[in-house]
C-alpha cells in the first residue's frame, strides 16, 4: 500500500508542476487561439490531477477493509473526474483543429511543392 501512496504522491507532484508551467506559459501569451488551447489543456490536466489526488487519498484511507467493503461508492467520483477530463480533451482537440485552420499552410505548401517540382523538372 505504501508504494501506491508514493506513486500517487509523485503523480500529483508532476501534475501540479505541469499546471504551474502551463500557467506561466499562458501568462506570457497574448490573447488568441493558442492561449485558449492552453486554457483547455489546463482544465484537462486539472481533472486528471484531481482524479490522482482522489485516488491516492482513497487508496490510503481504504487500507482498512471495512472502509473498502462499505464505501465502494467512493470510486464514482473518479469516474466523473475522468469523464470530465475526456470531455475537456475533446474540446481541446477541437481547438487544435481550429488552430490548424488558422495557422495551417496546407494549400500554400502544395503550391510550393508544385513550384519546386517544376523547377527540378526544368533542370
């Protein structure tokens, strides 16, 4: 049980550190689509960190078999946190697709490839 607590504690530390780094990066960006994406990503990560905290606390306090047997419904919040994280990931993925439309150069890239091909064929 101790090794699970260590893994849970380490996971939470990494998650909180990542949230702090996201916050610092977000503060350096001007308003726009990339900043909105970081907001969505931070929400996803926050739900995962909350899930990790909840799971760690539950594993520490559920060491008692009475708690484990009679309070099995304490796993339901874990499912809720993960569902919200996945929903936030869907929104973040949608934001990435919008960013790709905003900053994407797919059509320009095709034109450049055609010009290079014509140039290479010429020589």
